[in-house]
C-alpha cells in the first residue's frame, strides 16, 4: 500500500509557499531556551570589564583617600630667614629635604610648642639627615650628620649663635634655627623640612608587619615596632657610639625600604593604607610643603628600588671633648666636597672618588 503523506502535510500546517512560512528577517531563537546575552556569550570580556571597573573605582577612591590623608599631615611655620643669610638657590629639578628624627618630648606637637614661643629643651633631634633626590628621580641619597658634630649654631633669624653640638640647634632654638644651622654648615639650600617622631618607627614597622634585619652575633632577626625603636635609638654600649647608631639607623631604613617594596606596599592600596596612616600620624613638614607637591614627589619616585638608595655619613675628622661634652669634628675639606657634589647633583662622582673609603663602610649584615 502506497504511503500517502498528504494528510500528514495537512496536519503539519500550510504548504511551504504560504506567505507566513517564508524566511523571517527576525533572528531564530535558540532551541532549549532564550538566546544568551552578549556578555553571557563572552564571559572573559565581562570579567575583564568588571575587573577594570573595580580597579578604576578603587584607584579613584584610594586617590581621594590618599589626598585626604596627606592633607592631615601636621604643618609647622618656619621663620622668614633673609635670603642673604641662606645659601643660594640652585637651579634644576633636584630636591633637598632636611630630615629630623625627634624624641617624644612632652606630648605637644611642634606647632603647639611654637605658639607661645619656643620652649628650649622640649624636643631633641636624635637623627639628622639630608635627603637628596636627583633631578631625574632615579636615585636618592640619604646623608647622615652625627648629632655630636661640633658646629656653629644659627638662630631662627639666620644669625650666628654659639658653637655647640648640632643637635642643640633644634632643642634650644627650634626648627627654623635647625634648618639655618644645617644650611650654613653645608652651604646647601634646603627645599623643605620634614620632622619625624622617632616613635613613628614603631608604628610604621608594625604597619609593615615587622622588619627583618641581620645583626652580627644574633643572625637574622624579625623585629616588631618596639624592638625596632630600641634598635635605632641604642647608643650607649656600642663601640662606635653615635656612628654605630647612625649605621643602625641607615641599616634599619634600608631594611624597611626593602620590606616595603618586597611586600608590594607601594603598588597595593590595601597594604599601603596602614603604612600611610602611620607615616602621616608621625610626620610634620613645613607649611610650604603642600599636599599637591608631596603627592607629585611621591609619584615621581614610584620607580625607585632599594638599590637606588645610597646612604652616606658626613666625613669624620676626629673626636674631642669640650665644655658641652664629647664632640665630633667633621673633616672640613672632604665635607665641602660632599656638599658641593650634592648641590651639583653629582653625588655619584663623589662616591666614586672616595670608593676606597666607601668599601670600608659596614655592609647591612655587619652593623652591630
């Protein structure tokens, strides 16, 4: 019997040549459900865009946060030292920042102490450093000046005062006199002044999760904040006295810098946040060192690595003793070369010239 499919075709619907059976301009639906959207069909692209959105939003939020934090840095007012009592301003983009590490004092901020006229003896500078940033921002040099250096002090008006240990300048006459004293000692114009509460070493170290140091006789040690503060402040009992303490401070800063970079702190807003808070909470800068300049300077140094930072100490001449106690006399001739090289942004040449002496400096693992 011949199979006749006419009935079947009739049951299935109208012939194919009927108008509504012509190919439609509308896209055909996928069998088994609705058609997936563009991003469902391209999940990798969706993930990339979401990640980009999170990063951009996070960066913007962090930028606002960073700006707000930098705006909270304490400012101090420096006196108006006449230009003829200051070294000449050197042309170029190199930057010199005078650093002071001070003890806790009586708990008042520098601005509060200044309000009623400087209160002698309240704050002492246990750490004196000049930070030199090269014009191309590819290198940084940290030059320590022994606190017992016997020098001519200058007042907050730039006029000469008595000869004394250099750390007496800040203690007796205040931050402006400290700046003036160091400028006259080095014949180097300082662009800014930054004062760090040495207790900040403890906060910053804890924010980083501790700092690892190699100490002769003790091996590799992971120091927490309290231990780090004790390490950088110890002076008595060290064979070289203040010079050994300088070595310790530089060793600690080198290790802290390495810890920061290896932990990705600078490039990670989530790990950088507590570090920024601890720095801001213990930092005071001159009022002309505004937020925009600090932020711009920090960004210009984002490519700096541990090996790009060199630590030096003002050249030693001899030890001595006067009515103010034990003192350090600096090597005047070599010191002039050091400060001139700094002014000329040629510290690399200075280091090369005194390479033999540099080789005698303690390596990180040799610092007591």
